[in-house]
C-alpha cells in the first residue's frame, strides 16, 4: 500500500473496510459506542466476580 493511502478512511477495517465517504463524526460515534459497550461488559464481569455468585457443579 502506498504511503498516500495511509490516511484514507476505510482501509484499516480488514477484511471488508468501511465506506470511504463515511464522515469523521460517524467514525468517532461508532468508536465511542464500541468502547462503551465493551466497557459495560467488563464492568458486569468485574461486579459478578466481586460478588462471588454461586458455583455450578
């Protein structure tokens, strides 16, 4: 890949890429959504582990 393509939107989303006409704002919104989603999953697992819960035998 030539160095001139490094800043083109969508080239880093292997294997399918994203729309090259996608705005920066929509990319930031999507990344924010993903970070919040995965952060919530981690917090849930942390809280469940801290509580102890019941063991499955």
